[in-house]
C-alpha cells in the first residue's frame, strides 16, 4: 500500500466476503479499497480475490497510519465471535 504523506485520516475496515468470512485491513480511501477488493480497480488482497464480491461491514477512523495498523493488528487477534460483536 502506498504511504500517505498528507494529513488525511486512515481507516481500519472489515469486509465480509461472499463466503461469509471476514477480512480486516487499513486504507486512506475506503471506497477505492472496496473497488480494489471487488476487482473494479487493480490491487486488492489475494484473500478477497477468490471470495468476491465483498462488502464493507465496519470501519473506524484513525488519526494516522501507525494507529490504524495497531488497531488492525488488535482486531486480527480477535475471535470471529468478537469481530461479529464489534460489527454489531
């Protein structure tokens, strides 16, 4: 992912794949990233390429890339049940 050098916000997001699995990531542009995951734009994660279409089910704004990556790591450690609870 390209480093964001301006002062725009970073987001941690969770997408739900067509097979019901969840994928967590970070971005500065949720709509662009969703289009990448769904194959409308180049990019996207290998994991979501075979599980399209995906939809954003949760996101949270973070002040910078470091905070976003730390939050992403914490979410990835959660169980599926805990992630579903976060989404609700």
